[in-house]
């Protein structure tokens, strides 16, 4: 069954961590909605290989409109977590126990949302201490699945395992 996936993304996302999972999700029939501050804006990946046209403004969407949340890495999650609207949006998915798929620096939004207490999680090496300080049970492996809801991975090399587990959770 096709799922509606919200993607929180802004400039300086990690190109492959957006493009490869999104391509895999679309190939399985899932609907992707890129969300940022401004609808119609084009955001660019930090490697310069990818551009994303934003489908919806954060002000025009509700977590209830979506079945799952995807947070690609790079600098994008750190930029977005400075804005309470994105933090609350991500928190809503965790609170509702909807699938949350976060790679590399993606979990930074979940740290700020204070939703990782007692959860099995991984992320990019530089945020391992932050994940532990947020109460997460850190595992340094390519993909970690917690409660059949939260899927996290560390880096671009982990994308195949991340995509495989994400698609399994999405059903």
C-alpha cells in the first residue's frame, strides 16, 4: 500500500541521502512531499549534485496528512531544528508512533524534539555524544530499527541498508 511520506529538507542536505532513498520510495509507489519554509523554493544539496523543489510550506501541512517522515542528513537537519515548527512536526510523528526514517545528521531534529529517550538509534559519528545525551541507546551500525517505527543510519555508505529497512517498515 502506497504511503504519503513527508520529507523535511532545506539547503545543504547530503545529496545522496536525499536522492537515493526518495528514488527507492517512489519506485515502490510511495508519494513524496518535500517540506521547507517556502513552497516552490529550490533547495540545493551540499555536494551540488541535487536540487529539490519544495512541494509545501511547513505552515500549510499537518503531520496528520502523512503516513511517515523522512529526514535526510547533511547540514539541513541542523538548520531546520532552529525552527520550532519543524521540531514539533517531527515530534508529532514520534509521538504518534508513525514511521520516522532519519539518516546521518537527520536525528538532530529528533534530539531537539526530545524524542529519543530509551530508543535504539544511530547517526553520523559527530552526533554520537548528542544521541547518548538525548537518552538514546547508541548503536554504531549501518542501520538501527527501534520498535518497528524508527529507522536510523550513519552515513551515505549505509544507504542500501537504510533503504531496505525503511521500505520494510513502510510495508
